[in-house]
């Protein structure tokens, strides 16, 4: 059976996980000692929009509606009492 970690140890693990995701473009929305909520904004691809425009103008309209319907990515990170890390994407 795994040994329980102190709150400071769990906080250090969370800090390392959050720093890794921040380097990848995620934004910290909220954070406690053992949990964090992150988000990543959706991106509009001018390249794909241009391709769809060249192929068929209607495709550009479809891509714009697709982009508007997309949500930002979210992630919930939790550090358990034994140091286990849980990532939940929403």
C-alpha cells in the first residue's frame, strides 16, 4: 500500500504538472493545494479557412460555423493522497 504524502509534497507535484501544461499554452483558471482548473482557448486556422475558400466558398462558411461552435478546451488536474495524478479533460 502506498504511503500518504504531505500536503506540501502534493502541492509540489501539482505545481510541476501545471507548469508543464502552461508551457503548452494552457491558462490556469483556478488552483488549490491539490487541484487545478486549466483552459486553452480555441484557435482559428486561417490556413484551413483559406483552403476551404479556394476549394469552394461554401466550405469557408462551413468552417466559420464550425469554429464558432467549438468550445475552449478545459482540464481538471487532481493530486490524490498517495500522489496519484488525475487529468480530466472537458
